[in-house]
């Protein structure tokens, strides 16, 4: 059954069918039209230059400043007193920042970064919890043409170091500590650990005081935000940058152990982030109170907390903590407190709310909500229905938005007020975007399951993998090289009506609570332990987190511990080496791993074991008996 758009909603919606029509009529002119929603210092001479495919140039010769578009412009238009950010701290403190205040803070940071000697093109790592200074730092970088690389504050020192080295970061911005369920956990100490030992490209560490915990200090290298940025001038003149100037690098997991630094540039990225935020969320400046629950450590935080919303003069909630601190009411209290109208979260959280029970949301007035969004993984129809009924009061449209770190912005989604939605379906490519479902040979399907490809370039597409353009071509473009299509790594299905359902990854990338984790990365963390000779990791279906990590390990002769103690040690090792989000749910110690004659681990069979299924075809295994041993483990 499809949910037809509500007539009243449709009448006032930002988007209409006309949007599809104009995009079909002239795709490039359509994108030019969307780009004109921004302020350009210098107009472009050409909308798209695809001559160097797969590296696109959008809005060639155009110049603009991202921070000017996200902040200054609104102040100059007379909206300086509008709240940009209602910030809600985990321990219960809060802070509102108007657009004028945000401008002053971003300008201070920009002035101080300049004083530090940072210049356009330099890289800055941001390793911070969800505090206003994190957003201010990103905008200050954008303002100066510094390329930021935000590293999720849950990542390990090793992961941070790897990213700083790869990007060649000159500055790391962090906090003394971060609040996690009522306790202050050190964060600056992790930066010290990351940068200790061998010399790195990092010259300074700028520290925001958040929790007040003691921090070790390296004189000359470390700087307090409140001694530096706070004293800088609140006036700063933004300068325009080329539309293709690198805006940010964001690392994401691929199919090998090494994370990929996804590169995004300025003009096309902001155009699509802004356009999608306006239309997919039906955002009305000055009226809506928007809340995207992501962390700035992920692309959702970049495009739908920072760049999309602020470019559209959004008033938004930014929350520092977890949904259950101090208790499971927190999100609903926040919705009630600020009158949130648009709420954007991940299916894993919806399923967690389901587990906690409807009594919790029912204890709050959620009637301000008028639109709900979902992102990060396929949303199962049951969760979709619950979301609409219990959170959305059977009233709100739901937009299931498919996109990736690489796509920079939403690609496939219903348009609220326009699209009749089906629970669990992302429905169709947005106006201006072209997606196809194809078979292994690249034949285009009009129904059934296959691989998801994007067959036309789009403005916010990645421009490469930082420092590794060969890997960029291999990963995304070689699969359908003769057609020139982008291979997303996801499977998808077109139903009998031609509506699109995203089925999830078809490669060795797992999706745990909407977080992308590579099997290879977890395997390499496991073999980092002296007791492990070999490891194989699979993502097994999990009712709450979508997938959960299940590992199979073979021990070395030196392994001293075995059994439960070893398993606990290995789980801790993965948390330490990567992040607690990569901690395996189960680790099985096995005598052997199932391999093909060419030495490839048969993950498909391990997934059968992990999910307790009958084994699939074992005929290509060197030794099918391996499974008797694995099943007994
Ligand atoms: C992968 C991208 C997009 C921001 C958050 C994740 C999966 C994402 C959906 C959706 C089904 C989805 C895909 C994709 N995914 N959104 N609505 N339905 N799957 O960004 O870490 O780059 O992960 O997340 O598998 O390839 P990411």
C-alpha cells in the first residue's frame, strides 16, 4: 500500500511535479537554476565539464564562498537575530547561537587560523564531539579555503593518526574531553597518543575546553581556543574560491583495510546539499525547526547539519549526547522543548525506539513534527510504519533518503507532497539525478533486482580519493567502464510499479547502525593481536543494528589465552584499534577458514553460519569438511 501525499501538505510544499519536468527538459539548465539559489561572487562560464571523466568540473570558472553563503548572506539579508543553532549539551546545558553570533564566531576562528599561518589549500583535522565550536571550525575552514577533514570523535588514536598523515593535516582541533552518558571521557589525550612517537605533519593542536578535565599539554604545539580564537577580531572579509576548490576530505571505509579520503569541492557540493535540503525536507526558513541527529563525523552531519541547512537559513537543533542519556525520553523531550518540525535520523534508532516501547514517545507532545526522514541503511517496512504512526502521529510524510559519502548529497528519495510513498522504498532518483538498476553485465533492468548505478554525473559527486586517483577509478568506475557509470556498491530492486528499493551493500562493506565498516579493517585489527593467525569477518543480520559484526579467527601457536578471555581481549582490541562501533558482536575461534582453491575466504558461507542458516553451495571449497569443525565451534 502506498501513502498518498496529503493535499494540504502538497499545496504548500517546496517541490512539485514541475521539478521533475524541468530537470528532464534540460538537466544542466536545471542544475544551473539550483546553483542560482546561492550567492556567487563570479558566475560560471560552463555548467559541467565532463571531458576529464570521471573527474567532473561543475560551474566552471564560478567563484563563491561557502561560509558567506551559510552565514554572512543571512545576516546581510536582515536575519541576524534568527537562531541558527539551538545547541543542547549532554549534561543538560544549552546554548543558542543566532546567525549574527555565528558570523562573529566563525570570523574570529578564521582570523585566528590565518594568524597561525594557515592558507587556502592547507588541511585541518577536526576531532570533536557535537559542540558548536565543531561547526564553527568547519565553517571557518570553508571561509578560508582550508580543506577540513572531520574525524569522528569515537575513532581511535590510530585511526586519527592515519587520517592526519594521509591528509597531511597542519592543525588538529579537538576538545579536552567529551561527555558520554554522564561521564567526561578524555579526547585531547587521544590526540596526544596519535601524534606521539614519530613526527607528523601536525604543527598545532587547538583545544576547546568542554568538560574541564585535566589535559596533558605540549608547550608550543598546544593552544587553548579560549586563549586564542576568543580574543580574535569578530570581523573578517570572506574571499571567494573557485567552484572546484577542495572543501573537505572525509574518510570512509572501503573494501580494503585502508580508509578512503573522499574529496568534495565547493560549488557543486553546496548546490546539491542546499537543493536537496530545501526540497526533500520541504524546509521553510524562519518557520521550521529542523533536527538531524547525525554526528558531524559522518557525511550526514556535513551535508545535513552544516552545509545544506545553514545555506538555507535553517533554525536547527544540535544535540551533543546519546538518545538514552539521562534516559530514553531525551529525543522526545528535545522535540517538545524546541517544537521540532523536521526530524532526520537512522533506521537503527527507530528500531531502538520500537524496543523501548511506544509509551516513551507517547509521554510527549510531538505534534510539532511535520516531516520525518531516514538515512544510512535500508529501513524495514515495519520500522517505517512504526516511525510514521508512533512518532509522526499517522500524519507526517517519511522520506527514505539514499546516498553515500561519495555522492555528497541525497540522490534517491521521495519528494514530500509529491511522491506517494511505500514503506521501505526510497522510491526514485531526485529531479536532476539519474540512477539505474542493472544486471552483472550492465543490461538495464526495468524490474527485478540488480546493481545500483548512477549513469549521469551530479554536482556533489566526489572528485576523487585523496592521494589515490587510481583507487578512485578502480573502486567506482572500472566495474562499468565501457558505459561510464558510477558503481555505488549497493544492490537495488525495481518493483512492478518501477519504484526503487535499496537492498544494501553487495561488497565487503558492512553497515552497522548506519555506520560503514569494512570487513578487511576489522580483520586487520584482529590479526594485530599476537594470538590471531587469520581472521574472517562478516556482517550478519541484526534486528536492531541492521548488521552486526561476526568474526571467525584461527589462533597462532603462541596464543596463550583461549576461550572467553581471548574473545573479550579481541573485542577490546578492535574497539581500541578502530572504534567501539566496530566491536564484533561475536567472535568464534575456529580450526580453519573456508577457502576456495584460489585462496579466497568464502564469506558467503560464513554469513550462513553466522545467521544460523543451512549452508549454501560448498562445492568450490578446498576442504568442505572445514564446516563441520566451524559448526562445532
Ligand atoms: C551506504 C553509504 C548517506 C549517509 C549515511 C551513510 C547505505 C545509506 C540508505 C538508504 C538503504 C542506505 C548504502 C550506502 N545507505 N542510505 N536510505 N537505504 N541503504 O553514508 O557511510 O557513506 O554509507 O549506506 O549501503 O552505500 P555512508
